[in-house]
């Protein structure tokens, strides 16, 4: 089968690999649609290290091709979706309700980011087939009336973005700011609206993205190239600051900006992937006395999470199709990476079909 | 092997059965100590229906005798404990953090009381061997320096009793009442202390039990045969009522008494097993306007829960050995049932050893 | 001034009273719009006892006419709204985050339903003027661009209905049923949507109300005169039941129906006012072993709550104007009571203007 | 009256001031015992700026000398305690359950650290009398059988320390580390035990303090001058890390150490007062993907909090008398500051009596 394989920093190529063999508790899924994530670009650039030879990608929509021993309740040919995070459900972390930090089978317990396996520690989804571990915990059937593209954001972007609002504990009547309106930030905007925020402020530097922010639920948009977002937000909130600030990029500037507009007692919900050293100026947190919370979240996975997100799509509450701006065949995935890594042509997300 | 088998209402007998065969994901445990639970007596009396021929019991301490395919990270001969509730970890209920309502393998979702399998829907632990389903999620190694009897309460009584305090959301400085001081109520008393309640009121009709209540952390004990507990509690609390009331018996009288002493805004944490119809007089809940919560809980299980409870035992924070009042061989289990069902001789819990 | 006064069961009349004098910490508000609540009808019928001579009503929109000593930060003539519940903010219950059970000034602590003062323990709002206790905690300025009728539901109906979804802990992707679609049930429907429920089922016996339910966010409506709601809901949910059931009427039938469609692990969020004895059949709660929660809620009040609800109105997220079906002058309030108590002419809520 | 007054950085002197006049809603308390806090030393050193002429101190035990208009339910001569934080109960922050960020009377809303008034924005407690604002929300009667010294830690140290464990969401069976065992860290240790932690690790550099740690509930103590605490803790926890890490000092080193031993999914509960810039190395938080929470807390106040802490003392669950190592007359407070600021003679807390 064909698969997009990491060779070395700077090089992901389409290669041939054998179709994987299915072990107990696993399932083989024939990919019908997948996509490229910002994390994949970090891998491409060598900023996030993975083993050479690994198939990349973690956002699968497909059809069940084979079921391992012990995987009951599913049929061959069934359309399914699987989260980017594939918890085992049976380790200490999973049983303690932290399944994104899944420690895997056996008595092993907790492993940071351990729930992220596809395209990280096992072969991923930018291929014709993918092997799903702990299939009972992870295969979620897709309703017939939803297209692949309608649900393509569920495995990662939508789950991550929504969790920004959920873990930020957004309440009815809250003012929420989301810094950065890439795909995850846009989903965080949609998530804040779904949780009842009534003033949603979206910040980005690209007006085309801010236009989509408004479609996702933003009441106010700020282009940081035109106005200072901190001044603007403090003015809008009469000097109080926001109830919840969502960081959706992973830089010092966005992280610190969140702190600078956060009310005493507020929550900074962080979705970004950071490198180096974050700095937390004491004055932004009132010397540690402002009763504030900083919470970091890795994309929630597992079939129950996918079921809920499919419900959101099916209900029409949120429509994420505008995020799919480009389409490529798997055969052309190297070109897709080139477009996406360089953020050309207003790209948000690319649908890849084998 | 020998096993205590339900024959028909009124009859549980010691019988011969083949040692079970081990399937994928399962483990065979050789029982070293088990016990009889109040629920088993309900089964004996025909008040809780199970299939004739079923082995009874759900509180296992033992040694791993065989491991099924896919169960890695354990060794043969390892001492383990398993909760009364054995979640699969992979169904919708388990993945939604309600593993006691486990829907089992496959796409099946939620099943009321579905997590309770031993001695309910599959063969139980009052036998020489027991087959543990979803072994990776359920086998917890026992530290060498803890005896079987020290940990024998973990699978059910301790997990259930503590959850009464945990789900009642006991806070530091709370006043908590526990109605009934059988084994579960005594553990709820210990749990309330562990969560920081500073005035714990234990109610029962047997002074010997109330003496143990005080060892478990009760600050005040009330023998309801000597004083009206409602009057007494309202006097103690200056008419305010308690912050949390824990029901640990399963009768109209204890349930209603909880409501009658519960402050506005308080929590009734219910552990009892009810039959027939509970009545909720409108005046006890201020017509539904008192911001009160009633929460029912089934014993939490899984190996992470067991790990935490073993920690409690190992730390010496709570010593539940006083609850083991009698010891019987498995060969004499019919006599043990007779003693326990008739609550003779001050029995609290009986250690059964094959 | 004119005031609607309770005389005896069956009789509320428009009477003359002196304009109240303003004490320390209080404010006098000139009513511009108020309304009649279902609770007022209970008072009229003598089902909820209040002192003869009391002015009825608890939903005020008005203008500040006078400020007592210590009430700073407000101006005479300012348009304000006040919740139906007026917490003091300083008693034990208020400081413990249960301000609807406010115990009032002094060392007194908790009082069931104590936060409900207007038209219950002190003179209410169906009058030309109302005296607001603990004014600093309760006066909330109304933005200029919102009309009285737009915000008229905030003090009670909207606050109560939304709290049904909030305390039911509705999550993104939940299925929620609301039994009864009177004004409170309709607001609970809107609240469930605001919290991210993706399948909202509204049950009532009047098709005109169910039409409004759909405008408020219901995805499915069931007229219980045409179909059995329990059967229908269990079919829709494939036998699983709903995640959250909201009771918005206060009868045995709706309460029990909630339990009959509630999934294991689900939450029954109760808003109704009950009388007599509620019955809780053991089979509806799996004998107390289904990990379910029943939570009762009295309307949340205080100016922070009002601020949030005004935000909801101002953002356009929810439009409750369709609930105001009739308008009367205060002079004609007796006729308004007659219409409302008899539920004639499709009445939902009546705007009363002095 | 005599009062310890801040003159300029480096100088706090005992001075004469008039006894304050009592306004509406206020109370005058005659101090019987107070103490010096680490924050007072920051003020003395000019590290935390206050207005010259301000009376310092925020930990009052005393007797009611006068009650302002509207303060009912108390008697002259009554022994009372008041928290270091004195919320108004009526502003937006207080009504939103963040009373330590109290915005004060009027429509003003939120103010960072606004709840801390004594010895910060109004005259404090190191004097013969102190004026208590919003007295109804803040005066808590002391049971007769408790001495001043028994309750002297309640206003600040105990409330702060316990909140470290409470906001860290310590659960039964948790492993908790507390970095630094000054008075606040010692109270955090006691609080972790009260919430059910079963392995409590206390870290400090002074063995005398670690001896008290063990009395407060520590199971393991680490002198960082003798062993590397990070290595040691990772070894003790088999490489998993701790469930909750409590920072009780306010330095980069202790903050970063908390992160380095925190398990994925864990909580860093921060009590320290920081200056300059905190650094958060990305590798300590798995690049922001470890589902961790950092929560900062300012001492909770108000009479309900004091009531709960008095309950803890009265119940004997925690005995903080060992923390009072020295006693001085108010007349000698300058000497007391000298001893305390230089941490001579094993000082933990000093009781000051006028």
C-alpha cells in the first residue's frame, strides 16, 4: 500500500509499505479521507522527533477492512471514524479519566502524551490502510447521512478546539478570547459559542481567517496587525478582563497576551504546543495571588468523544466544512505538504483521499 | 474446583465445578481469601435474582494462576486484588467515566449496574478459582507487606463506603451524618473523616457497632433505639441540618431521615439498595426549592481504584481489620452464610479461605 | 401607590399602599415593567401561603428612585433589573455559594428558600414601587439598547430555566429531554442549547407551545397526548436513555417520567415545585445502583447572575420575546390574573406596566 | 491606641493613632492576639508597597468593641475571629464565588487581590483596635473552649495552606508533594492529609521544620540540602510523578521543581508570592500537551471560611499550636519583627498580644 513516510527532517515521501497484519484487539481500517495537521509540519521540519520510516497522520475516516480477535460488535465494510488519540481504556491513566496520557497495556501506568499513537509512536493515517489499536475503545460508526468531509475535523481539530472551551469551564454569559484563528482556534471559537459564551473575541493577523471566525461564532474580531489586542480587550471589558482566554498557537506572545487580558479568577485554557521556555511575568498573575488557573489540554480521543462530536455535526450546530479549503489525492501528498507547510493560498485544512 | 453456587431462593450450596478456561484478555485467579456481602444474602433470599448454577461472591484476593492472550505486564504467581466491579474500560459508559454502568465489549453502550459481573452475570469469587474479565483493567498487584485480611474490604465495602463521602462532596469543616453502621456505613464513616469532615455523626441501633464507628472517625454516635436521631441532629446543628447525609442501608426510613436532617444546599449521598417505592415527602425537600442533591452510587471498581484503596491501607490512614469478625474455610461456607444471613454473634464481615 | 395585594386564598386585589421608606443598604425602584409568575397563581389559590396584605410579584424592571445609606455606585434614574431572588451576600449560605438559601443579615445562617423575598416575605413588584434589600448585591443596570420586554424574563423564568441545564451539567453532544414547555420549560430548552446539547427533546401537551420549543432549540418535540413520551424517547435513544432530564412542572408524572428515560449515570435536574409526596419507584433508579443524580434548583439571583443573563439577551443568542404573549396595565392586574390563572388565550407571560 | 505602622522601606514602628470611628456595616474589634506574616516582612523590606502611615497586620483575634449601623446578630464583648481576607459579599467577584478578588462596594466589579484589605489597603491588626469592613460577612464568633493561640492560624496561614490542598483537588489515595515547609507549607501538609492524600512528601532545607512536617501528616520528608528532591520523588513514585504538587514559597526553583515531579494530568497548586519572571520550561509540561493544571490561590476569607476552620480546630483533627514558637507584647513588636524577618531562633509564628 502507499503511505506518507517520514524519512528525515525536511522530507516526508510517499512510499510503498505492506498492508499491516491485524493482531488481537486491533482493527484494520481502509482510509477514505484523511488530512494534514500542523503537528505533521512540526514533524516534517524535525521540530517534533519521530522514528524514520514512520507513516505520518492521525486523522482517519475510513471503512473497516479487518477485525482482530476479540473485537466484536462491528462489521466489515462499516464506515468509521477514529480519534487522533487512541486510548487503551485499561491503563491507570485511562481509568483515572486522563486517557490522553494513556500508559498502554500491562501494568504500565501514565505516559505523557501517551494517548497520541497514530503517526507518533505507531504508523499513521496518511496511507491506504491504518491499524487501529484497542479497536473496541476507538472505532466509532459514522451515520450514513454525513459525508467524509463533514466529519473530517472530528478526530483532532474539533476535539482539541472544543476542549479549549470545555476545560476553560466557559459558562453562560462569559466573555472569552481566543488567540490565533488557525483551524484549532476556529474550532475553539465554535466551542466557546456551544458552551454559552456571549461575547467571543477572536484575535488573528489574517482578515480572511477572522471572517471565518465570525461564521464560527465570534462577536468581535481583532486583527493584531491593525490594533493592539490587549488594549482593545481591556477596553471592551471595561478593564475587567476576560473570563476565559484560550491560547491556540503555542508562542510566548499569545500565551502572555492571554495572561494580560485574564480577569482575576479567570482561566487560561492552553491548546498550543510550546518549545523552549515560556515566561510568566509575575505582574500578569498578580504575583500568584489572583486565583487564576492555567490548564493545558491534549486532544481528547476514544469512541465516546467521537460519538459526541458526530452528534454536533449531525445536529447542524456547527458546520466545519468551510475549514476544508483544499483537496488532494494521496498520490499528490508531497505537494499537499508543500502547500500546507508554507501556508499558501489561504489554506486551512486539506482533504486527502487515497 | 469447589464453588458456592446459587441453586434456588433459600439455597446456596458448595458444589464442584471445572476450573474455567482462560480466553483472550482474561486471567485466572486462584482465590486465597474472599468474603460474603449483604448483596449475597439478598441473592440467597431470592430478593436479587441471578441464574441458578451461578457461583456467588465478588470480593477476591488471590494469586494469578493463568493469563489470557493479550494480558501483559503481570506474572504468574503474583498476588492481586480485583474490584467487585470489573469495568471493560472500552465501552461508551467506561469511556464516559461511568464504568460501574459498563456496557461490555462491542458497540453496546450503557447497562445499568453492568459493571458488576462477579456473582451477578458471571461466576463469582466464592470458589477456588475465578476468571477475571478485562484483566488488564482489573488486576491490581498487592504490596507484599499487606495481608489478605488487611485488604479484603477494598473490592467492595471500602470502595462503596468511601464513595459515599466522595460523591457527597464532603468538604473540610463539614458536618456529615451516616445512617446505618453496617460494614458499608462504617466505611462511609471512615471515608467522611478522610475527606475532612470535622463533625461526623453515626446512627445505628446496635451499640457494639457504634463503638466501632468511633474508631472509624465518628465524633458523635446516636443509637436510634435510645434517642430520635432527627431531633438530636437538628439540635446538634442548631437547626441548620447537616452538610452531607449518607444513606447506607436501603430503607424508606433511613432515606427519609437523611432528607429530614439535610440542610438547604446539602447532598444526600445514597449507597443503599432499595426495593419497592421510595417516598420523597415534598416538605422534606422544601417543595423542590432547596438546591439539594441526591446522588446514588454503585461501588467504583477497576485497578486504579484498587491501587488508591491499597494506598489507604498501606499508609495506615484507615484500619479496617476490626470489620473482619469471623473466619471460615470455603468448605464451611454454608455455615458462614447461615451466621451472616442471620446476623448472629456480632458478625460484621467473614473472611473465607479455600 | 398602587399595589397588587394578597387578601386571602382566591383574592388578589389592586390596593393603595404608602411608598416604602428606604433604610440603610436598600434602594427604592420605580417599576416600569413586571409580570405574573406561576408561583403567584399558587399564592392566589392559597397553595403557597403568604401573609395577608403582602404585595405580590418578584420580577422587576424599573428605575432607581432612591438609594439608602451605604448604597454607592448607582445613580438616581438609572434603569435596573433585580432578580427574583435577592441574596444578602453576607450570610453563611451566601458565602458558601448557596445564595438562594440566604439566611439573611446577622449570624443567622441558612434558610430554605430564604433568598426568595419579593412577594414572599417582603412586599413584591406588582406595584408602582418596590424596596430592594441589600441593594449593592442586587441592582443591575440595564444596557440602554435593551427594552423592558426583552429583559423581563431575566429575574425568574430565564434564570430558573437556564439553571436546569447548568445544574444538569449538560455537556457538548448530550441528549436532553425537558418535560413540560411552559415558560420555565421553554427557557430550560433554550438553556440546554446554550450549553451544547445536540439532541433536545421537548415534551408537552399543547402543540402551540411545542412550536415555540422548536424556536428555543428543541430538535424533537413530543406531544404526550399523541404519543407515549417514554416509549418514544427510549426508541430515539436506542434504549440508552437521555443524558439529562429536566423536570419543569412539579408533578409525580413528569418527575417519574424523567427517571424512566434517564440513562445510568444520568442527571435529573428538577425545577418544579412539588406538593404532597413524590414517589421514586426503585426500578426506575436500578434499586439505587445506577450512579444517577437528582438535583433540585431554586432560581439563582443577585446582580452577577442578572449581568450574565443580560449578556445573553444583548448577544442575541436567545430571544425570549415570543414568551410575552399579553400586555396589561397595573390597573387591570386583576383581569391579568384571571387570564393567566386560567391559562386562557394561549398565554405564556404577561407584561404588566404601571 | 498603639499600632505598628509602616513608615518607609526598612521601618515599621509602634506609633499612636486614634481609635477608629465605626461607620455603617462596620465593627470595631479590640485585638487580643495577632501575629506577623511573611507578607508583612515583604512590606517591611519594601518589596510589597503600601502607603506610609498604614497599620500593618491581617490576622486578628479579638473582642467586639462597637457595632456599626446595620450590623445585627452580634453582641458587644463577643470573642470573634476575622479572616485576613475580608470580602464584601456583594460585588460581582464575591457573587461569582471569587471573593478574594473582591471589587468592593458599588458597581465596581473585580479587583486583583481586592479581598485583602487589612494592612494592605486599610489599617490592619497589629494594633489595639481594628475596624472590620462588611462586618456581617466577616465576624465569626469563637467557641469559648478554644484559646486565642489555638485559632490564631485560622485567618491566614491555615486558610491559605488548606486551600493549596483543596484547590489542588487532592483525592483519596493521592501522592502529594509540598515544596517548602514554612508556616503555609506546614498547613498545606496538614490540609493534604485532611483531604485524604495517602503519601505526603514534604520538602524543606531545615530538619527542625521537617520534624514538624511529620507531625502535620507528612509520610516522607526530604531535606533538599541532603538529597535532590526531584530524583528522590521520581524514585518514590516509580517514575510516574506526583498527583498534586503544592508550591508554598514563591521562587523559580520551587515552582519549577513542582513541574518536574508532576505527573501527566496532575495539578500544581501554587500558594507562593512571586516576583520578576517565572520560567516554565516547555519540557516540564510536555510542550503543553500533558493535561496539567496550574492554579494559584489567595487565602480564602469570610466568616463561613472561618467557621469551617474553627471546626477543624475544635474537632482536634489538626493542632497548629506547635507553629506558635514565640510570644511578644505589642509594645515589643519591633523586636518581634527583627526576630521574624531574620528567621532567628527557629521561629515559625509569633503571637502578639496588646
